[in-house]
């Protein structure tokens, strides 16, 4: 691969993050739509979908400030590969799908934390303090959301197990 300028690398990282955030926003909205009832989990998905849209817009703004533009091809490819998680849910009960949505969302959040770490390092090495600060800010948001999702996994997994095995589901106090 030909050697690239630091700014070219930063623009590519921004394009990758924009495509990823676009995909994640769609997935989060689908997860929210899949919820059998309105509640905490649905709100977490909807709230983070809105936050993800704002993050994408901030990334696009930064990319344009650097003279770049989002990659339609990367967004297209992310959309194609984003359908995989749905296939894993075939044959599962609705309560199990909610649990699976949660662990997929958690995995996405952790991947985003790592993605923004790499972007931050590259931006710092390139002397691009503005992109580094943006990556750090978004990374903190992703960590907070990952924790919110994590906090829902155990209670939902317990509910799912009890629902599909016919065990009594304790009433909320």
C-alpha cells in the first residue's frame, strides 16, 4: 500500500466511523422496534440511536472541515454486512431476541470504544487535536451507553430463560 499522509489516514478513519455509526443507528432503531413493549430497553435503544445520529453528524462535519466527504461505498457495504445479526435470531422466541439484541448492542458499543481509541491515537500522532478531542468525547458516550446496556443483560436473560422454560417469572416489586 502506498504511503499516506497523516491527514489522509485521519479522513479514512472518519469515513469508517461515519459508515459504522450509520449502520449502528439503523440497528438500534430496529432493536427498539423489535421490543415487545415500551420500557427501559426500548428507551435505551431509541436514546442511543438519536445520540448515534448526532455523533455521525459531528464526524461528518469534522471530515468536511478536513476537506473530505463520507464514503457512499463504505456506507453501502456496512448496510449489507449489517444484516447478519438478524439471521442469528431466526427460530428464537421474542424474549430471547430482546436478550440477543442487548448483547449485540453491547458488542457494538465495545467495538465503538475501540474504534474511537484508534482514531484518537492516530489524530494525536498527526497533531490533529480537534479530531482527537472529538474521538475522546464520542468514546466516553459509547462507554456510558455500554454500561446502560450491560445493566439490562442479566435481568433480561433471566426473564427470557424463565419465559421459554415455563418457570415462574417474579413480579416487579
